[in-house]
């Protein structure tokens, strides 16, 4: 008797399968199951027209969420890309909310201008990350330039209260999500061909 029951501490015979006092199993506990990391979801296509329509219905929230998901997918696929995205995104959101809530005061105007500036930086960084992802993975789809995207977005934001501004934002949004889908399709095609 040189072994002890791990449950009650009573002595037990070496090689015994059960505790003589409690009947509990003396077999060593199996290790807890290891957590199997879930693979990151693949890049996903988004219907550009649907994103724009749902953005109108949700006052832009749906489009902002999809934009965030696109940026996070690029950053996941290309670690180190768009390093300033998180602070830019949340600064843009907060400045936009503050600007909208205080639009009739001076601080509202300053917040909205700040949101446009930070938003332009953020959009430029995300477009650059997407272009770099396409380049590094060897897919060469034709993408709208970052400067065109930013120009359309800034002009759309500045002129948002007139029809021209809304049209520019729709064009920019359609181009952004169509470019995203082009990259996704090219990466899938490359993966399926095994190269």
C-alpha cells in the first residue's frame, strides 16, 4: 500500500483500479480537452448594391459595419497592414456622433471636420492594405485607386446635404465593395487552382 486515492486520500494498493474506501476510480484523470482554435473565417463577398441600400435604411450604420469587417479581414490576412485602423475607426465613429449631436454648435462643426479628416486617412489606409494583400498574394485585379476612393468619399461627405454628395457617396461605396469582391474572387480562384 504505497498509493493514495486522489479523491479521499485513503491508502490504496499499487496497481489497484478503485479506492478500497470509496470505490472511486484510481485511474489518472484524462487531460482536459485542448481547445482547438477555430480557423478565421475566409474573406467574404458583400453585394455592393445591398450594402448601399441597407446603409440608406440604417442611416449609414450597415455600411460602416461592413467596411469595418472588410478592414479586419485584410488585417487578418495580412498581419501588420493598416496599423492605425482601430484608433482611426473609433475616432471617426465618436467624432461623427459628437458632430451629429452638436451640429448646431461650433463644436459640432469641428467634430464633423475631424471625422472627415480621420475618415479619409482610415479609408486610404484600408485601400492600401487591400492593394498590398492583392499584390502579395499574386492576384492582380484592377482596383479603384486609393486617391479616387478618398476623393469621392471626402466630396460626398462635404456635400452630403445635397443630392450630388449622396450620389458621390453611393458611387464610392459601390466601388469600394466591388473592389473588395474582386479581390475575394481572385483570391478564391487562386486558392482553388492550387497555386
